[in-house]
């Protein structure tokens, strides 16, 4: 019996270590890459409104690498922007939307006001309770048509 208990303990421990290793292999999202039609207009939304800064670029692609110190966004211009097919979140496989966390409800409201008058930005809906609250969120499309969610989740 003690041998069986020891063997069982070793098997359980081995399985637990394998599960722990699998759970820690991914440390988070490193960056999100978005294909855009108008790279300058899309960059402007992230830099001028959302507070990202340019970390680098690749004029041969062309691409911009943007960061706010916590999140990195890469913008890649479509090779033939005039022929680019707009993404439809209901019929295409791919990124449904990019959700960015916002520090406060006041910031969410400030960003909404800035975005609603920004050239090329389309607001899907203004800040509202998310699934009954207490979180609030809004959705917009940046100038190239990528769907972006801004969400504030109050600390409990």
C-alpha cells in the first residue's frame, strides 16, 4: 500500500508539474499586429489620441511599431491599400477587435470625446456599461477599419 501511495504521489506530482509548465509557457501578449490601409491616419489615432509613441519603423514594408510602455501595436500597411478588403467581424476569420484597458472612467469619456471628432474614426457606440457593469466600454473603428474597444474595469 505505501508503495502504491508513493507511486500515485509521484504520478500526481509529475502531472502537476507538466500542467504548471504548460500554464507558464505563455507569459502574455507580446504585441498585436494590425494591417491598415492608411498607415499615417491609423498611426495618428494611436499616437495623437491614445498616447502611444513610435518605437521604430520599417519604411520598406512599411510598418510602425508603437508602444505605451505596456502594450505594443504594430501597424503594417496593406501591400495594395486600394484593393484591401474590409474586415467583417461577423463573416471573416481573424481579429474580432482589439481591446485596450483604460485607467479610469474619466479617461474613457475623454478619449470618446477626442475620438468622435477625429478624422476617419467611426464610433460604434459611446461609453456604456459592459454586460451590466460595473465595467464601462466603447467601440470604434480606426481610419483603416480595425475595430477597437476601450474598456475601464474599476478595481474591486
